[in-house]
C-alpha cells in the first residue's frame, strides 16, 4: 500500500454561515464549488483535492496551530483580493524560499497561502 495524495480535508463552520463560507472560498479564493445532492456540507475543489466545510451546531474554533496550507500561483493577486475584502493577513512568519501569509476564513479556520520565491 502506498499513500500518494490527500483526497480531501474537512473543516467546521458555524451553522448558518453558508453564505459567508461560499463567498470566501468561491469568490475570494476562486475555488470551484462541487454541489452534491445529499448532505449539507459545502465542497470546493483545489487542484485534485477537495475541501469540505461542514456546518456545526456546536461549533468551536479550531486551535490556531492547526491550519490548511495552499500552494498558489500569483500570491500577490490573491493577497490584493483579500486585502480589498478587508481581511487581516498575518505576514510576519518568514519561510526561506517562499512568499507566504496567513488569513482566517469566516469560521476562524486558519489558512496559509504560499508560493515559491523565484527571486531567491
């Protein structure tokens, strides 16, 4: 047996925040939504992987140390969209060889966005 990739990750969000979650992942991040007939989870595609967001009645924020990291192309454009949406970015955690920042989604899930720094 060989594990060769991650199929999907699942993150919680407070029930009733579907509109905010859809706007963030689809409109701001540009991830296509996959609509399935069964269930109330929201599903988005990132490359060959999927991000499932599940509404939770007893929602509690995930600890800050937990996060999902996305490797992206054109990090400055994404940064600009998120800043234009007035989302606070954390940009003080250098990683040699990469440009990166962190942002929280509307449910408080911490997300990391990084891109290889080709100028180094």
